[in-house]
């Protein structure tokens, strides 16, 4: 947080050669890359809500909230002082301020409230922007957004819950649904013995009149203070999807017991928990025995948010690195003017622009109404999640290195971003799960394969290296690759699609360098290796407005 007039003339030395404070900027209007791609894929109408959010999340106050919400993590209170069970998580006030701000800007609901092209682009870009300031609160925001399609599988449930999402505001205390100004919705699928193999779940569901009772455990339940959770349990018909409210219709607390909070590497502001169902009240969503096909709608939309959040982490890391090297001198030059450092920043900018381009294009597909766009979204979001989230940790590390030791201390935002950087690769399906999902989609949905190929091939003839890569991917997609090649095809699909988008829509300086380094042999295994003749100045010029 910027402080008033810090002393620079000390008895022992004078503090010089330091960049100014970072805060106090509009994170959207100062980012030409995200702004260009959001408006291209979402339409001019998204500019206003994104500009308004960018001003708020770039303020000194909100950035401070982000620091505080992670410095003072949530605490679990299982019993009140009289021994009555409450299973509540208590948060620092800054967490609640962040949640209120996010819901006031409609990050969780703009995609459903705005019935027009680009609505999911607006959501994705907003989530990326907010992630720049704070990452953990975007977990309950994302799940609440993603719950809407799954809730709509049960019209009478949707009639009660969806209006509290789409028109709702943040209302933290647990209380009956009818009394809430707005709700948040979480998800609890994985169990100890199965992990991503949810069909191995052992939680049982027993019919109880018009409702159900659940008995079992969930190994990972994020945001346990949400008002309701989508979950999976076994019935006589097979694995089924249920909504578990924290407060039952009769006003009593549901028997959803929070056993402990996870002590995670990062994502400290967000409470992630282990829970148990002890004859827990639940209502069925969708068809009994078809739970995976019901909840997969929620998973599909949260995968969009894993790539949007990744873009946000990358952008803040890059913005911090650029800010630092532009404000510090070494060897008689500003760091940004040193050729080696300038190449690093340019290479990072290429990576970020390709990530933003891919994410915004995938988000537009989520807004699509045609079957081709929907099929493209199913395949492209998986390829994007696989590749972007894997690139993120090394990207953030390289940004940290631009700072030297100043980036390795906790007063810097870089350590928090670095701890956060692996998370989106793990949540909503880790690398092998995503790569195998891609193979399944290729095998089961010819339309998805055709839509993906058509989007990539739209750049045919623009660059010989890209043409060769497109032909290679197209040949591989004519049949379903072997499982051992799943990661290879996921990576190539993502890279070819990124290159195709950049060649068609970004400045030549960006697309030429990206194709040469990512598809040709002119890049390195670390950032900062660019081909001779690359227009480094033009690339770096797109980092900040």
C-alpha cells in the first residue's frame, strides 16, 4: 500500500533508484492487450463495465484488501460457546469487502443478466481483472456463475435459486433462502478414494419424501460458507447430482459438517474444506443416475474461469515486472532499455497476449448459440486450460526474477502470485484429466473436431510455419490419438489456435515473433530468446497504455 512521503534520506545512506508505487491505476484501460481482445470478441458494450471494474480493482484501497484477505486467512468455528454446532468459517473484513465489490460489479451474473453476444466475454474479462487484485474470492464467484446451467436442470429449484444469483448482491450471513438478498453456490465432488474419478464416489443418497438424505464425505469443498452446494452421491440408479443448502427449508441448519480447512500452498483467502454429510438434506438436480452429465455443465463453465484467472495472474505479474524495470536503472541504463531485459519483457508480452487472445475467443464461444460454437467451446476450453495453466508458474517466476531480490520478499505481490500460479492447472481437472477429456471429445463429437479445425485453419496461407503446424494438427485429428499422445496433441492444439488468432488479429510484430518462437525453432526453453529482427519495441509497447 502506498504510504505518505516515505523517508529516503537516512543517517546511513540515501534510498535512490527505486520505482514509484504501483497502485492507483485503472487495470483495464492501462492494459491495451486485454482491452483489444475483450472488445474484439465481446463487442464495444463490454468496455463500460470493464473500465468501471478496472478503476476499482486498481485502487490503493482494493489492492490493500487483497493483501489483508491473504495475510489473515479464514478460520473454522465448529461450535459456538455453548457447544452448539455451527460449522462456520470466519473471514477478515477485507474478504467480505472484496466479495461485495465483485458481486456489485456482477462478475458472477453478467453473463446471465445480459442476453446478448459477448456476455461470457464480459464475465471472463471481469474475472481476469479482479484476479489481478485478489485471487481467492474468485473461487466462490466462479462457482456461483457456473452453477446456473446446472441449477436449470431442475426448473422448480432454479426458480428459487437463480434469481438470487442473477439479481443478487453479497449477503454473507447464513439464513433462509427467502431472507437472502443474494446467494453464492459452491461445489463438492471429489472424495479421498477417487479424486478426479468421481464414479468411484461412495457417498450415498436415500430418498426421504420429495427430498433426499446424504451420508458420506467430500475431500475437497471450496468456499464452505456458500449458501448451497452442488454435489454427487450414489442412488439405486447410479451417480446423481444434488443441491445441498446450508439452511434447510424449515429454517434449521443442515447437517453439513465442516471437518477442517485445508492448509494450502496459496489461495489463502479462500476457505477450502473437507466436509461430511450426516443425513444431510438435499434435492435432486436433473435425472437420477445422470449426475455427471448434470454437474459437468458447472465444471465446463468453471474451466472457462480457470483460464480467465490465469490471464489475470499473468497480467498482474507482467505489469509489476514492467513497472519495476521501467523505474530502475543498472549499468547506466534503465533496466527496460537493456537489450537482454527488453527481450525478456517482450517474450513475456507475447505469452500474455496469446493467453488473452485464446481466452477471449473461447469466452465468445460460450456466448455462441449455434451448435458449432458450443462444440468448439467444449474442445477449446479444455485445450486452453491444459496449456495456459501449465505455462503460468514459469511465467510468474520470470516476472519475479525481473525484480531481483525485491520480488522475492513478501511485501511484493509476486510471492502471492507465484503461490497461486499452479492452482488453476490442478482445479477442475489436472493435466492428464484434461488431456484425456480432449481425446474423448475428439472421439465422441465430430462437430467439435470440425469446428476447432475450421477456427485454426482460418489463418491458412498467412505464414508457412503456421500452415505446416495446422496441417500437422489436422492430420492428427482425423483419428483419435493414443492416450500416450494426449498431452502432445493438447499442447499443439492450443499453440496452433493461439498462433491462428494472433496472425489474424494482432500486430505483425506480435504474430511473427510468436510463430517463430512457439512453432519454429527460434525460441528458447526459457523466456527472453527471440528471433533476430523481432520488433521488440512494438511488442513491449503493447504492455502498458
